């Protein structure tokens, strides 16, 4: 099964650990998803929902945020959501215990890449249906997964972009309206001049007429 | 390009022919430029001028291909005016498949599928030489990328071959200026399996010419070819496609700005830097890791000053390392520059004073003195008025006395003692003291000419090759490691900030490679070493020429891979006979903890004879499980996650397996070897992660894909006629190696074979996947203890040495210089990006350069090599070396700065290429001619001494000795019985060994040990290390009553003369007399005598400087034993080669 697990710091999206499993049979290009995952981690912030599932075609991103660390799991959309979040919970517990205190201080990406070993093992136990632990863990984690928000990955990734697009449009509007205003002023003055000119021509004609023909 | 088929004259492109013109040019494929006829070499300009006058013959198709090799051929023929050669040429074009360097290939090479992570077919970065863009041919749309480098191509040869005129017509389409410095070198990649038949019209014709006796004296053109260096980057230009980083569009503009800026010299930069050298932070600590203020955590996105901000996630390695050049360089700029070298071709005779030799040098430039005193700021940027002055004087600003010594004319026929007393050091570049202090160590980065000639014309005149020798991943004692959110790089050429940039003011710095002015980011203002603010010029990046950056996640396409090692072991009958398995297993068990890696390290094992055996080492098993796959035609992996296992978790199982492995096959009768399928299995097993595959092979592969036949005729071993089969017999190994390289798998080959095993074919698996090759001829665990010992030492070093994974390297140089040929083991991904699946500290690289544009407007030339790799601990790091050299305008300065060792090594690389693409005798002639041409060039241009005889500047005085030594090497010798495999292995070593090691192999150091004195000895760690004098490699220096040590790089020979003093024998060897010295003595006993201590201290000191442990062989003065010693006395006559005096005489006869 193709999957991708990534753990990142929420404050700046710095990746802390990751594990990639490619399935040569499916031949899916994980590279695309990896870059999406990276972007997603950068987009997330303290205001993001704590648990969320994002759909990306026939794959789904499940993520969980706890103690400023985001746990992200990419798997096939058919994979049970409940198992996915139980798996993330498991990772959270272990990761927090091992590295929780050092998370804020690190600057190097993938500082805790050695966590990969644990991720792989845990994932195997969750993915493998026959593993006895699987049922037990799911049963204990009786959380209401229905309430977990579902969104589309594209929307999330493009949320920022649409805002900035809106911003540029607004500023465009501002500058356009300014231009309109100045144009209008200019036109006004011009028409005023035209009127004044017309009136004065008429008056001069009148004066000349009166001066030469009436007298 | 309206008629693609037509341009690709005869090229039905198939994989082996390297459709990427620059893509896979290592190995034999790279030598185009070396294959020009002599006419095109040194004496080029007059003939070149014919070039534009060639009438554009009518063609039916608008042919806009870049001047291809055929263009070159045309040039050649034209100059010879021999119509019948057209015929030959055409024949050659027909018989060989080659790919014209058309932009089709550009699209091919740029999205070469070897890029596993790339999702976006990104446009390859345009080459650094910009004038390419001028050519009309770049305008057509990219050909639909077929996606596989060896995939079927949509275009095929036209049914009817075009008339030769067609080929002639091409040059006329090239803008005339391009003919000068930028004329074609043709990135046509020759197909190595046909060594005799050259891809190159020129060469084949050249051979014809020789055969016809037309130009007998020009046989063997010099290896370096100056006149027509079109950069190999031809192809990747082209479509102004989307640069992923989105910087392309701005490139042009910035560029222009930088040029304007270069006119406005800001003295502040110089002032700012005046004291730079003096205030260097103490850097004695190994790795002073620098962390910048943690307050800058906005990192991530903002650091995109280093990768471009349009797309936060780079999509392939090109962009990772940041090769994204702006798409358009200002053509106008180049138009003017291009013509310059040509105009200056006639280089109006030097001022007479310069002909006076060294004595008059100081007088020749009286203004030199004030210059030196005026506190010349090395950081000052070239601006027009200053440039003339500085270039004229730059070469002399350093230490004149050194220079004078380097230029002292040496008459080779009279002076007999040419060797310096101590091992030859690299010449110091003639720079100001501050720059010299920060310059890159010559061991990491070395240039053949430490004074760069200003123009190509000057370089041609000097008749020396221009190139760089790199040893980028060398084990270093001290290396500043920088952790920073922002890696400061030039926005247009992506150069990393380095000690040779100029700070215009606090907020701006000027790139020393492209002269663009960049902003200094905020973070860079803080200096973490001194904890001060506002001193960007004191940051460690600007204080050290070799630094290592911890890369941000922008430099990663995927999470850093774990260290992964797969061992592929031959267990056929032959292997069991040789008995290596036991020793290998023992060594691996002993070194299991020393394998570089962390807790993620993965290992796997795979054995093969006529079937492939996998080993399940999954944690929790009680013992290893063997899985046998006998279907070698369609290999599959029996289990997915249990074959490559975590070393830490499955440690006991791995040990179990290694302990039982030697016994498991001890009764094997299977003589066949399915190496090809085993390699395919290894590839499948490793492709998810990448890593290192280590192959042990003991015989010719006989089964399945990649099986080979014996090609060596033992009777031809000593033939002088020419050596056949230096190239691979099949492209299977190369294809597989390219696949491996794409998946970040490096393959290292240990060949332990007593029989011919076709190393020429097998070595391709390592050559193109950036691996290394080890060869142990006639290895046997009991019959050949010397080889066994060497094997053990090598394997131990091999297992424990540093390793870098998923690496790429890019070499950048100052605008005007361009790199056209690479030597070493790697895969050239896009024009100048070397893809190294693995990088190890023992392999070196070499590149050849040409001068595209005149360097007259700068006084310094800089070179930067950046190596991006993942360490075995999963850290992504960038190691950056920057070398700075002066630019000179006088020929004498060029000679004064010549680095004879570097030149020899580069020539050796070029000779290897030549012997693969052309023939061995051709390569040998070319080497001889290199010496002849240098001698005559020096005679006619610099030395005005009317003495007859052979005169060279002192800096080059050893050149003929080295050339002679090269000619006597296994790789290049003829007439002496040499096994084909040994010859091929020697060639591989030439290509990959670092300079010091290679020089010791070519020209061993000879010392006399029995009369060492403490005079001049070094005191290291309370041990006195004596420094005996170097001796010439001639039997007349070797005396019966002495003991001599020969240091051959990978082995020491201690030769004891028959009448050597008993004191030495007793005190050093612990034997009572000469007669009691045992036959196969391989170590120096640790005796408590002064003499023994001295000898051991000296040996240890020599040993310290190399990575692989060399063994000591004690040889007695007996006919049976002394052969290896006397064979290496290269100045003596041997059975098939002349002595040094004879060689000099030969050179003198050859001189015009």
C-alpha cells in the first residue's frame, strides 16, 4: 500500500520526521503528494482544525495537530478513517514522549528522521488487518470520527492563494477607481472650458452685432 | 527544426548511443573535443577562418541544427581540400549512430527519467554560456519528450543519407562569431563499443588521412583541443520553458543591471574587506558548527531566496541544487565579447622584454611595484579603467621571486637533477596574501593553470590544457558547518556566497561569478561566530573557501533516505575456489558497527550462481531464511519488506547469516554466473530507498541478461599494433547503471578474478552509477597472500569510509569560462549537473574548460563546486568549495603558473578517453605531441635563448618525465604483455583516483632509507620524521649497498641491495644478514632501534596522507623478486619503451 507519513512543526511547517512507502505495483507518483504534503504543513497554523481529512483524488490526507506538531498521513481513500486516526494518535503519543520537548528548538529539517523506524512498524501493525492489535486499538479509540471535518486538499492549498488573489483584485480596483476619479475630474474641467468658450463666443458675437448693426 | 530526421543524419537513436548529448558523457563518450585533427587544434585559427566562407550549398531542408560533429568534419575536409574524404566521412556517419546535439536531445536530457522524483518535466537550466541563445536553432518548440533516455525515438534516419554538402552547409548557419571561441565541440556521445570507429567525422577522417599518408606527422593530435570549444551544454538550452523556480523571466533584467552596477565601483566594498583576513575567527576546532539566531523562524518560505519563491517545492534535482539559470542571457553582451578572442588571435607579439626570460620579468612591468604597495584590494571589482592595469599586473602582484624561479628556463638535455628534494607541492596561485589565505586547498580543488589566461587565443598559444581537478568529498580535518535558515546565493547564477565576493555595502554583495548585485538577507547580518551584528563579511561563509551548509527542506525532494547497503555475492564454484567469502564475512562482522549510518541503517544480502538467493532477515525469525529464485529471465523479488532489514533490529540474524555463509556453498559445483539477473534483482530491491550495492564477482558472467564472452586474445597482450576491446561488449551494464543512478543506487564492483572477466563491460555498472571499481587479479586466498592482504585492507576501508547518498554536484565558473568535458564516475544529468547516486571520499573528478569570452575585464577567475548529498545520518548537506585564481594576459605568466602534476593527470584522463574512442596508439601519440607542442610553443614564444636543445620553464620541467611515465603505465603501454582487464582497470583508476594518489602511481616516489639523516626532519607528535630526498626513477640511482623505498601509491616496495649494510638489515628488518631475509616479507617489524623508529615514522607519515592503507613489500635483489621494483623505474629503458634520454631525443626530433 502506498502511504506517506509526515510529522511537522505547525509554527513554520518544518518537517521533523517522515516515512514513505512506495508500492511499485500501484506505480503512483508519490512525488506529487509529497510536495502537497509539504505545502499543506506550511499552510497549517494554530487556527486550523485539529483533526481533518482532506480528499485528494483517490487518496486522502488525514492530519492531527497536537502540541504544535502536525501528524499527517496520506493513504488510499478507501482506508478506514478510524484506523487512520488511531494510527496518528499512536504516533502522537510516542513522538511526544520521545522528542516533544526538543521540537521547539530544532532548526534542521527532518531532525527526528530516526523516528521513521517506529513509524514503519506502527503503520504495518495498523495496515495489516490480521494483526491482533489492530482491532483492540480501534475498539478503544471510540471517537466519533464522523465529526471530523472533511475538505478538499486543493481548496485548502488554494485558500491562501484565493485570498491573495482577492487582495490583488481589490488593490487593482482601488487604483482603477483612483484613475477614474482623476479622469473624471479632467473631463469635467474640459467640458467646463468648452461651455465657457461657447458662451463667450456667443457674447462677443452679440456685442459685435449690437455694436455694428444696431447702432 | 522543420526536418528533424534530416538533422539527425544517421541517428536512429537508441539507448546505447546516449541520446542525451550531454547526458551521459562520462567515460568514452566524452572525448569529442579531444578528437579534432591537429588542424583544428593548435593551428586552428587560420583554418578556422575558412569556416564562414564555406559556401552554403543548396539544401532542400532548412537545417538549423547546431553545428554538429559533421560540421566539424566538414571543416576538416574543407581545409584539406580532398574531395574523396567526403566519401569517408559519409561512410563513417553511416556506420555509426550518433546523435546530433540538437535540441531534441535537450528535451530528452532535461527530463531524463533517471529523475525519479521529478513530476514536472522541467526545462533544464540553460547553459552558462549564453551566446547559444542567439542561434536560431534554439527557437523551435521542444520535441515531445519520449521520457526514456534509451526509449525509442520518434525520429529516425532518413532513408537516403544526405549528401555531404549538407553537412558542410551547417557551419554557414552558425553566426560567424561563434566560430571563434565558441565553435563546436559537439556533444556527440560516441558509442563506446566501437572504439575504433569514431563518432567524430574529424577523427575518422583524420585516420584516413594518416592512412593515406597525407598528414603523417600529425598523427595523434594533442589531447586538448582549444580552438573550438563549444560548451557541451549545447542541448539543454532552447525552449523558454517554464522554469520551476520562476526566476527565468527576471534573469535578463537583472543581468543588465549587474552590468551597469559593475561600472559604478563602490570603494566601500574594498574597504570593508581590507581586514577580512586578519579577523578570521579561530577555526582550529574541527567543525565549528554555526547556528544562527533562532529568532528567524520564518525560515521555510522566506528562505526561498535560495530556491526561488514561485514554487515552494522544487521538483527536480536541477532546481534543488539550484541550477536554474535565467532563461535568457543578454545576447548583446556576448556578441561583443565573442569576437574579442578572435581579434586578439594575432596577439601582437609580446613586448620584447617578455622574451627575455625571467631576469627581465621584473623590468618588464615597472609599474608592478607601486601596484603591490598600493594596498590593492582583492575584492575590488573589475571596472574598465582598472581592468587593464590589474590584468596586466595581476600575475605579478604576488611574490616575484617565486615566479622567476618557476620561469627559469631549464635545458632538459643538460640538467639531470630535475626532481625537487621533497614531494612536489601544488604551485601557489599568484594572489594577494589575504586571498591566498582563504583560498581552497589544492588537495580538494586544483586547476591545471594557476594563472588563467585571459583569452582562448592565449591559451591556445600556451598549448596547455585548461581544466580542474576536484576531490570534493575528501576526508577533511576541519570543516566549518553552517546551519542557517537562509543559504545565501546569487539570484541569477545560484552561486553560493564565498570569500571572493564583494560587499558593495552592508546590504548588497556582488557575485564573483556573474557579477550580479544581490541583497544581503537580514539573517546574514548577524555573525554567530563573533556574536556581533552588522558584519556580514565576517561570517564563516565569507571566511572559508570550503564550507558545509545544512540544507533546508527546499533542497530535498523526499525525506532523507536511510543508509542502505546491499551486498551481492558471487557464490559459484569459482568464487568458492578463490575463497574470498570467508574473509569478506569476517571483515563485515567486525565492521558491522562501523558501517556509516544511524538507527535507520538497512542492510541486505543476495547471493548468486546460476540462480539468485535472497535472504529473509526479518526481525523475530530464529534464523535467516534463504529464498531461491531460479527464474533468471524474469527476475522478481520474493518478499518485499523482509529482505532489506534494519541493521539494528536484525543484527543477530545478519551475524548468523555471515557466519554461516562461507560454509553454505563450500561444496557448490555450479560454475555458471548469473550476474546480470542478480544486478537486476538488486536494482529492484533497492529502488524504493536508493543506497549502495556492493558486488563481488569472480568470473565472466555467463547466464541470463548481461552475459559476456571472452574477448581477449592472450597472444595479443604484448602487441604494439593496438588494443582491441577496451570498450564494453554490451550496453546492458550501462543501461542498468543509468537506471540505478535514477533511483539513487550506486554500484561498487569488486572483481576478484584469475581469468579474463571483461572488466571493460562490467565496469560500466559502476562508471555510470558513481560507484567505484576494485580489481584483484589472480586473487586466491592461499596462493596469493599479497592480494588477499590488499583485499582485506581495501574492504575494511571501503566498509568504514564516509558515504554520501542521493548526491548531485555542480561546478560553476566565472562568466566567460565554460566546462565542456567531465572525467570520473557519474552520470551527467543536465549539461553541468553531475548525478552521483553515492559519493565516497576516495574518488576524484576532472573537468576540461575552455575560455568562451575574454576575461579581460576581471582580474580574478573563480570556480565553485557544490556537492549536495545526504549523509549517512540522514542529514542533507551541501559542501561548497571555491577556488580563486588570477587572470593573466602574458604567456610567461601562464607558464609560471602551470601545475605540471595537474596537467599530467588531466592529460591522462584525456588520453584514456582518446584510447577508447580512437585507439591506444593514437592516445600515445597525442601524449607525446603534447610534450612536443609545449616545447616548441615555449621555444618560439617565450624563451629567446638561442640555445639548441629542449628548454622548458622550471614549472614544467618534469613534464617530459611524467609523459614518459604515463606512456609506461599499464593503461597506456604497448609492447609489454598486459592483460586486458588490468589495462582497463588502470584506465578506471586514472579516471577516478585523486591527483596525489595518481601521481604516485604514475611516477612513484623513490627514497634511499639506509643513509637517512635527521637533517630537515619534521617533528610530529614527539616523533622525528626524517625527510629523505626524492630520487630519480632510474637504475643508476639505485645502489647495491643501499636500501630504497619506492612509494607507488597503493603499495610500498622496500628494495634491499645485495651488499646493503648489515646494520640496516638488522636494525630495521630484524634479520641477521641479507641472506636471512625471508622471501615474502610484508611488514616492517617494530624494533626498538633508532633506525627502525625512523623508518617506521617515515612510513607512517607517508601512510597518513592517503586513505587506503598501502602494504609494504620487502624485495631482495634477486631476479625473481625485483621485477615489480625495476619495472617502475620509468626513466630506464624497458623491453618495449625507451629511456628518458631517448625520449628527449625523440621529442627533439619531433619538434618542427
